[in-house]
């Protein structure tokens, strides 16, 4: 939900926190529903969004200036490759109408019954009578000529971004109207998805803005405004899934790459249980069922951290942030992110909102013409802390700063002129390759809290994150806004069992060797020390010596690929229509294909059962098995304590997996490098590329 910056600083924030479900159980082993698996966002997305700096005044020239600046100043090379246009880009009516649609007193779209009479929609009924296509506002996004053809302003910017090696993102909502009152996509999903894909859009931010009155339920409970019509009968889960399916259908029909989908639903929106359709897909999602739904909430709403990765590539798990660092510290979105590690894996990321690193006050000169605390720009120390926390949590890095030149970003007001352009120091912070490497780490495991939760809002926070090459990242965060601090962590605190380790402090570049303790140096107010400790994360608990990979026991189906095959995925030969007893092969990876999805379930003896995701008349979750010696691996119905169906799964320092059969002691191997090559069990060999497996999703 994108609302004017001053509006979210009061009652709405309190409601959002109260409704966020922060007491919900953390899920680590629940049975997963079918995850999105579109093959996109295998690492956290990076880029820029227009809202924080340009708001609804965003226009074509500003977006071009941003693309040029990002390209010329190393941001694209650093990984920030997507520019997203937020709310306000479209006309306020679809092209099937000549005037803006009617609204109720609550700023909701006016809905009508089958006879054309206006209705309140608060009982879940009512029709949206608008039709046609979304159209870019021609004043802000005029049509342009590209290669001799006239295209609309969004198509033009897509072409322009692509010409610079970048991607274009666009805003839409799962409601009748956007947060700023433009047409939403609810009921128009196929039309909008088809248009977006044809325009060359690569990324969609899908928001949730249900306007309407407070609805009092039969039990007398007053629900915070949750919307009208289908907004009440279909969960956020269902509405997002409908749009995601429409995007996939459009890309398939047009022969274009899948579109990355970012869901921006808010914790204030909890649904109204008695109005939710009985067949809503959220009601049967295993993750939602395992977590349970809290009183006065409907499944498929808050908390999104339970289920969002099933329908989107990145998922807002908290409310809107402003430029107060508290929003990303422990009492803000960090605490929420720590509760939902299960939603973090390749293709699914917990979104902690746009970054304020380098953002400058757009409303005036802060401290002179503007004193609202939510508009105070970050210090460089605060920018480093924000980047550190987001990277430790494997969160998307989407900048909200004004990424344009000083001249292009100049503003005037109240007799003053100032620039909102990012400073050179903040730009360097954003581009720090070592912190980006932590964020983008291929193991995709977010940080955990070291020790007990902080005793106060100003007490230090310590985080640790295991990395794919066996290193351990440690963040020592000084949450005090006024005083320096000297937080530290012992090796025992971090689960390190060695006597000494070498380290690099990411922000200062300092290196050294330490024995027994990390940190203990002065850290400025709201600052962070971020360490990468060599060899400190090879164990599942930061150095415990357990080399079992994190995909074991996470309750999710994963695709894996044998090295040397060009990304071919482990697959049931003949897919899920094959008979039980058939071979396993490596074949072209197709995100979301059940025959390429594997659940790694730990057995009581420390071994692993590997199960496919097939549920057909011939295959129902068969398990990977091997024979008495060298030969093909094949799929059988599960048999308790069968050693030929048990595997040992280990991970080396670079994150590659080795999968060894317990019954024959041989290693899972691809017999060839081409599609359809049989998967074998062979003697272990350090030179056999096919025995090294990587996680695709």
C-alpha cells in the first residue's frame, strides 16, 4: 500500500502492527504447497522504485534520467538492474470509458448490481462496470517513436531500459483501485497482464489497496476497512495467484520471458472471515493450514510471510517505512523477517520495503523548511546499517533514493532551491560489492538472531548468516540513535568451534585474525559493524561441523541440477505420467514442473528421503532409490527403513551438494550432459562433474 508519507505515521501504523500476526509460529518444516517456481529471482531482486522520491509526479523524462544515471554510475554493474514506475503512471480510467469511474464516500470504486443500481459492496457483491485497457497518462508518459513505429510511453521506457541492459517494472494492484485512485487490476487480470507483457514489462509490483468503510461483523467485531465486492470474497493470496497465472499465460502466448512478481500487501489487511469464499485456495494451502489463522482474520491475508512465496517472487512482510531507521531495526521489520525464514529461498524473498539509503527530503530542506521526523535523511552510518540488515536477511535491495544527477534532481520551494540527488558517499555504500555479495549469496539462508532478543529498542542486535562457501557473516548493530556502543559476540555465541578465524569488516575493509570474540570495537550511533568470517559458516549452526545442506527438512520442494549439464534438472523420466519404477534423468529445467521438484525429508537416523512432487494416477510422491551397485537411480513407492531409498546429502564450501546412497555407498551422478541423460549411482570421484549438484529453486 502506497499512501502519502504523513498519513502512515499514526493510527494506520498501529493497526498494521497489531494485525501483523507477530505472534504467529515460525514455520520451518510445514508441508509446502506448490511454490511459484517461475525460474525468476533466484537471488534477491535489486533495482530502484520511483515512489519515495518522485511519488505520483513521476514522468517519462525522470525515469530516463534515472536509467541514465544508474547505467553511468556503476549501479547496473553492481546488480541494481530494474527501474520500477510506481502508482500514478496510468490514466484515471480505462480506455473503455471517457470519464473517470465513480467513487463512494470512502474513496472506493462505486459498484453496481445486475440492474445497474449502485450498491455498497460490503456484503461481497457488486459489479465493476469499467472495461478496456489501462493507458499511460499521455502528459507524463507520451507516445514515442521507436525504430519507425509509434509506441506508448511505457513501451518506450521498456525499450529504453532494455537498450541500457536494464529491466522495467510497473505498478498494479489486486484491488478495484490503486492506492492513489487509478484503476486497479481486479477483474481485469488477463487484459492487464497481456498488455504489460506486450509492452516489455519485466517486473510487476502488485499492491493491495482496498478502500471502503469499517464493516461490523455478525459478532459485533469492527473490521478495519477491508474493501468491497470481490476484495472481500477473494483473499489476497487468490487475487495475486490469478494475476500471476495471467502473467504466465501471457508470456507463454507471446513467447517472452516470465515476469517477476512482487506482492506489496500490508499487514493491516486481514480480510473478513465470514465473507471469504468457501473455495478460496488460501483455505487449503498447507503452509497456511499449518500456521493457523488468528481470530478475526481470514486465511490468505496477514501474515504474508507464511505463504507469499507460493504466489509471488518477493513479498512485503510489514508496513510502509519512512526515513526513520527504527522501521528496519528489531522493533520494526527485522523482527518480522526473523519470524519467517521459510519464505526465503531462490524465487521467494521477504521484502522489507524500499531502501532509504541516500534518500533526500523531497518536501523541503530538512531542519529548515521541514522538521517532520519521518523525512529526516539517513546519515551514512544509518545507510550502512540499513544495507547490512537487508543483506543479512537476504532481502531485495530496491532503492527509493533519487538516482539522478544534481542538476536533474533540483527542486524549489519556500524561496529555497535544493537537490534530492544521492550523495557520492551514499552511492558508494549502495555499491559496496562485499555487502551485495552477502545479500545475493547462493545458499539463500537468511540470518538468525544471536542470543536473546534485545532488552530495549536501543540495545544492540547481533545477527549471523551462513554463506554458500562456508563463511559466516556477522552483523553487530548499534540500535541506539544517540550513543556509541561496543557490542561483541563470542565464538560460542556464534557456534564457532575453531580456536581462531580470519575476518574482513565489510564497511571499513579492515582484515585480521581473531581468537574467541568478534567485535568489541566502538560502533557509532545507529551504526553497524559487518564481518565476513572465513570458514566460520560451514556448519548448519555457524560452525558446528554438521555439513548437511539447508534444503533438508525445510518442507519445500526444490529443483536441483547436475554440474556440467548446463542447468538440466533432476526429473522423473516421462514426467508424472510415467509408471512407478521408471528412471530418473536430467532434463530441461521448467520452473514449477512437479516432476522436477524434490522434497528432502530427514529420517530419524540422520539420512534423507528424496520425494518427487508428482500426484497423478500413476505417480504419487514416489521416492528416489538406487540398486545394489552401479546403475540407474529410479522412482519407487516409499518403503520404511529401506536403505536403497535413503541418502546422505552434504554440502561443500562452494555450496555444491553431494548425494550418496546409503544402501550401496555410491554417489548420485548424471551419466551425460544432454537432456534425457540417465541419472546413475557411481563410485565417488572428485573429477566427475555430474556428481556435484546445485539448487535451482
